[in-house]
């Protein structure tokens, strides 16, 4: 297995969105992906980028990625937030996720963040087992809150 690991570039965005849709299907929420390719590219590579990603490539095809950004915690300070982390289904269990995750840990160290954080679904046993290998703290008491774009338009 010859895997290349590198930072994402704009031309990767179409494939990243394909993997994002694969992740959404796995998480039983395919209808929730509403971002357009243009918006996704602009958010990562426009005049004010808000995310970065590390990609894993085999035979010129992106087979996994980890997308992250800076989050600020009033309790902890600057933290790296891992938004999406996926290896395509046919390539899972080969150590690619470990390489990607440890690359993000290294980004956290290089960026002098005060740690990193992410979310994981409580039913996603493979992911929970993966994070357990790193002795990650998984909080049980927090629930996610959100408002959609439509809701924000309607509220005020």
C-alpha cells in the first residue's frame, strides 16, 4: 500500500464532497449535506479560508481526509476542531485513518493549539473504539444545538 498524505488543494474539493456525501449516508443523514461545490471551495480556498484538510491518496484518488479549523473555547483557549474525518469504506481497517488522525494531532502541536476536539455519534462503535486507542475523552453529557439558515432568516 503506497499512500500519499498531503494538505488539500482546491482541485481536491469535488472528491472531498463525494466523501462527505459518503459519510452522510453512513451517518444516516444524506439529505443534510446542502453545501455547494462553489461554497465549499470558497470556504477553504477563497479570500478568507475557514478550513484546512489533510488528504490520503492512493493511485491518484483521494481515499480519505480529515477537515479541521480553529475553534475557540472560553475555558480552554484555541483548539483545533476536527470537523470531518473519513476513509472510504473499501479502505477502512488498513491504518489510513491512523495516519490521517495522527497528522491532525501533529497539526495541533505545530499550531500550538491547546488540544483538539471533535464529535462522534454515540452509536458509531468503530469510531468510538478508534478514539479509545488514543485515550480520548468522550463527553456523554452534551447535546448539540443548531439553527438552519432558513430558521435564522425566520427568527429575526
